[in-house]
């Protein structure tokens, strides 16, 4: 048999956080559960054991291309061009159980009949290496030694130290503990999830919240792109962050700069973070919500929808989300900076929700950035008692906007201000670089300082300090821009009202946090009855959005879930 192509298997190794060390009980368990490979059952003697091939003893690993006769028990079969193109062998050695991948892309159906988990095989093959990963390849002959020899999987707890992980590569493992889905951004692209012992939060999200940050990738026995069907979905066609999986069993490997598990038994998930229902109606309260609508553009092929079909999907999802929010005032982020786009969005929302919305008007300068901010309101519930104000301080490339409102049933007027601070991406080569809070943090601090001045001017102009700042500030809760605003006297409503585990509106690379904020002057904070994110987006896999890939098409629904990449934040006001 010959090799025609190598699969992608590994990247360069990264340093791994040291957590738990192997104890005597774990070591004894490993020795007791390792399979005893009876070489005498095979047609002839093996020339090397797997430990010698990997170089686990005093001698170095065998050189690439060495002819070997080796035996072991199949613990995981992933044959086929759409899978890993091979299988895993495991063997008991004087160094403990050792596992190794056998690359066999040309396996025939008769070969596949021999290569079943639990079968003790003897191979005539050659040693190989691909991207730093030792493997067997160029298999010339396979002999069956025995059947029904599948070893008991080695029980381990996550996280593991770097030394423990390296020693367990290629082994059949099981995790008795519940592991939590902390990231799902690669589910449609590569069929993989990010798991951790707990949901991971951005370190700068909440002060004093230290976490072990180790992530285990749950892969799907393949490195192909855009798998169809997409694995690990529930009955609703999703797999939310916060779901849990218990008793996970599979083969541990290191690939693409991460430790991954390829399961040989279907994982059992529990919906420990189910989809939320619609929000209750505000009743006599007034509801203000901020919603990043993820680039609502009617100019197709720009930053938003690529086609008319994608725009229709985006409209349907946004309308479902707005219908569920039941907001009286909507602070919108990421609308195309074109009056026609905002007019279209207002019309679409009004038609599809059955609730009439109106944009606050005026001649405020909204800047020249590709996207703008907007304030919408329900004239049957509130009246706008001012035109749109904008802060045109040059530190803002997207000018913050504000307007004042009052309930149609009377009561005091109050101001709603919305902003979209500089994002953390597009890092400069020097200057305002990432120093732990993302790029452009100095710029965001300056924007927060300018915002303080804008709020002061609004309060003086209107004669009161009933002000609510709500929007996407691109800063997590314990970062400098938010401290700047709270030190100036604003109340961080999310930090005041919600426990740390609920303080998120966004998930990035497996870490949760809140970039979307609600901050109030003390006078307005006294009227806040409730604050809540509505978790319809951040926990959902990105492929469910309006611009999902082709393999996600069967799962699209015109519902509120993944209507954006940010969760909306709701503030209910009740005047005493």
C-alpha cells in the first residue's frame, strides 16, 4: 500500500498551563486498565513496541522510514478520505499504555473489515512523522491476532498538565466529569467544539474572577472542512455554549495547536443552557434595549448581506428578535451609514412585528464611518421630546447619539445615549497595541472620557441628570474604559444587578463576556427595575446566522436565534 497524501494533523506545540499532577492512584489505574497484548497470538514476533517507536524510553524515537513489525489493539477506527484516513493502536508496555496513529489512506473495504475497535492486529509498516506527530504509515500487511481486546478507557479529569497530556496522546480516555461547551465557533467549519471544566470568561470581564483556562477540543474524527451533516447538534439544530457532556470517551491527540479528542462513542449532551423563551411584556414599565444588529446593510456585498437572499434571512431574524424584545426604545448598533438603510430597517421591523417604530430625527452629524448608531421608539408608548444629539468629538469615528423621551402616560423625561466604541481588531504595529485589554484600549479610554463630557453637556442642556448610556462599548466589564465611566459617576447596571455567570453578551474564541453595556446616572439608576441580557445569540453557533455556510442551510430558521453575534441588553424603568 502506498501513501498518496498526508492529512493535516498537528501544528507546533504550545506551552500548556500546569494544573494537576499524576498521582499514584491514577498511575495504578493506568497500569491496571492497559491492554495486555499477547504477542504470542500473532503470526510472528513484533520487532518493536510502540514505546520504542515513539522514543519513550532512553533511546530516541525510530527514524522516519524504518520498516517495523508492530502489534496493538485498535481503539479507534477513522478510515476514509472524509475522516482521519487511519486508525489508532494501543499497547501495554513497560512505560505504561502507549497509543499511536496509523495512517492508511488507501485502506480497502476488506482492510476495513479487519480494523475494528477491540481487534488485536499486527502490522508490517514504516515509521513516519507529519507536522511533528509520530505515526505509522505505508502499511504493507495486516494480520489479526485476537478479537474483543478493547482496553478499558483510562479515566482522567480535565484539566491535565502538559506532561500528563503528552503521555496520554494516542490513548483511549474517558472523562467521568461533566465538561462544558465553552466555544462553538468552529462547529460548522471543522466539526469541532471547545470544552472546559467550566464555562470560560474573559479575564477582564469581572474583577477577581480567576479561572483555569485549559480548553479541550472535541473533534469529529475528521479534519475535513464544512462537514455535512454538522455533528453534535440537538433536536433544534443547535449546540449552545453552556451545554454539557458527561462520560466523554475517545482518543486524545494534538493537532492544529490544540489538544483534541476524537470520540469513538457518540457523546451524550445535556441542554444545561437551553434556549430562552420570549421576554415578558414590560407592562407599565418602560423598556430600553440595545441591539447590535451585525451590519444591517441594504448595499449588498458590503459589510452585511452578500445577496438579496441573505438580506431576507437577516430581516427575518432581526424582526423575530425585536418582536421578542418588546422594547419601547431601541438603541441600534451597526446600521449602514445611509439614510435609506435605516429607513428600510424601520419599515421592515414595523411590517414584520406588527409594532410601529419610528427613528428619532434631526440634522445631527453621524460621521463618515461605514456604520452608524440609531435610536428607534414606539410612538404608542413613548414620545421623543428632543431631536437627535450627536457627539462629534474627533476621538469618535462613530459619533455617539442621544435623545430624550417621556412616557405617553406622563412622568419625567429621561435621556438615552448610545455609543459604539473602537473595536479591538485591526491592531497597529506600535502605539495603541494589545496590553491585555485588546488593541486600541487607549483610544477607547479617550472615547470614555469624551463621553463623560457629552453626558455633562446633555444634563446641562436638559436641566436634569436622568441619563442612560447603553450600547456596544467594545470593552469588558473590568477594563479601563468602563472604569473611566464608573469613576465619573455612572452606575454599571449589569455589574450591579447580575451575578458574574450571567454577565455576558458575546463569546469570542471560547471566552464569554459583556461588551454591551448599560450604565446610568445615579438619578436614573434609582428607576431601574430590571436589567437582563436576552441570550439568543452569543451562545448559538455562528453558522445559524443569516450568512451561514452552505452546509448550514438545512438548519436556518426565521427565528431570533443567532440574529446577531451580540445578545441584546434590556433595561426596564419604573418611576416611583
